[in-house]
C-alpha cells in the first residue's frame, strides 16, 4: 500500500500507543523513539460513527492542520481529516447523516478540503497534548503528554498520513 511509504503515524488503539514511522521504520529523534503512550475516549475499541464523545475513529486519515500552542485547549494538536470517505459512506448507509450531508461531505473530500466538523458524525478529532495517566478521558481524540506531542508535532507534517486501528496487524507490515 502506497500509504505505508514515507511518513506515517500509527495509532495502536488496543495497545494505547502512537508511533511515527518513516518508510516502514520507527522514527528516532535524537535518542527518542517516536512511540508514546496515549489516552482515548471511554470506548476506544468502538470505531467512531457518530457524535458520541467516547469512541475514536479507525481508518486512514491525513493531518488536515497543525494547531500550535494557543490554537487549541490541549497544548498542541494535529487535526485529522475526519470523517473520511469510508466514514461518510458508513454513516449515510446507517442513517446517521442524510443525503444532503453525504453529498456535501463527499464533495469536500473529493476536493481535498477538510470536511465539515459539525455533523451528526462528530468532528474535531485531534492527536493532541494534555494527556494524563487516565487512558480513557478524551471525547474521541488521541491524547499524549505535552512533552510527547511536542516531539510528534515537530516531526509530523500537514498532509501526513495517519492510520488508526484496533489491532497490531500493521506492525508486522512495517
């Protein structure tokens, strides 16, 4: 898969870890491997389909924007282009969104724009700072400790690929 080449952030939901990879290898910045513990929502095993404040999306995403200190309440953050086309298709098929919203979101995605963050699917999904020892406190985002998001923020570019998944199958491919 071409998305595995180049920079890639992988969220291992079942392991409560996030790692940054370059051409299939874990990135090491100085002496620090870019693999960090994370927190998610209260139902991290559930793939996000609607505004539920508990689940974290699964699938392929891009970093739509980098939010620096002062641009987010969570220190720094990487805004993801949630929902993606797969998310929209599932939400439409299950009746979470109507046909008009489906068409609008799909048009945004096709044009390379960040889709609306204000639909019944929820939005504003970030990989952000302000993490804590509690692994299940976010509203669907992925949270790291501030010192770890600082390192990830410096090493991830806007437009970079992000894979969020439940198991560890991708680790074997990397």
